[in-house]
C-alpha cells in the first residue's frame, strides 16, 4: 500500500530535550516536505527536499533541522524544542514539487512543556 | 508573495444538497491549484487539481472551477453526504518552482 508513515504519532516532551520525528514513504517519491498545522494559521511549510541530499527552507524553518540521506526517509529534528513548537506536524511526499497532489502522513501531535 | 485564502471558515449544508467552497489567490502567475480534504485526526487527502490552462475539471461528485480573471477557484461537491464532513483546503503554486501555499481551510458540516 502506497503510504507516508510518521513516528511517533503523539509526543509530549520538555523544553530543550532533543527529539526526532521520522517520516518514510514507499512510493519512490523525489519530493518530501514537513508542515506544521496550527489553529487559525493553516498548514505552513517548515522544510522541503527536492531529492536526496537536497533540502531547502520553507516558510517557518526556525528551530528545525532536516536531513535527506535516503530517498524514502526525511526526518524532522528539533534540537532544542520550545513550547511554541507545540503543534500538529505532517510529512508529505510527491513525485515532484509540482506533480499531482501530495501524499500526507497521518500527523504527529507534539506538545512541548 | 502568494496568499491563498478561503472566503468562509465554516459551511453547513443539508445532506443531498450541493456544496460550494470558495478560494481566492493573489498571484496571477499561479498556474496550479489543488483541493485537499482533511478529516478529523487525519492528514490532508488530495481531492482534485487544476492547471491554469483549464477553467473546469470534474471528478467523481466534485468539480473545480477556476476563474483566472478574478483569481478565484471553487470546489463543488454534488449530493453532499455525511462522509464529506471535513475541512477543505485549497493550495496554490505561487511561482512554478516553489512549493504550494495552503489556505487556512473551510470546515464543511453536513446536516443529516
């Protein structure tokens, strides 16, 4: 089954404790991205990757890091999480940035206390 | 820069009626638009897309209309069903080489 998976689905952590949210797709997609979704603000892009070893900042990259060492994986790293990073995070992938629709993962709800 | 927004944050329709969800965009160079459906607790799901060389595109029970003159697009859902209850997002491509810009969403509620 074609899908984007994220782990964990739910995470509660404390300020400053490094965490990684994993994202994996099994569709051989070149393009992957991370979004955060907040009430009243909609989906905002954090980082995206056009292909392996190619990553670029989205609209709200501050406080986040990503890596794309393999085509299928695109982890999101919070080196020192802060409460304003409490949000719902989605990973997405597509054949290319402009290709037909993006496949979204199920979401990761992160709470930073 | 590009902004994509929806006219109404909520929309309630009777089961069986048609639904129309509207969206406006600001960048006249945008040439690709997508509608997504997001059900509670799930990620957005692709519904239908349209490129700027088209005015209309139809899918199963859904139609997207694009009016480039007024920079407006709409999603029409025929014979709305309870399973259509969700938040609907439009997303636009501001420049052709950068990722999509998402609107904030309209919550569609279907009244049985």
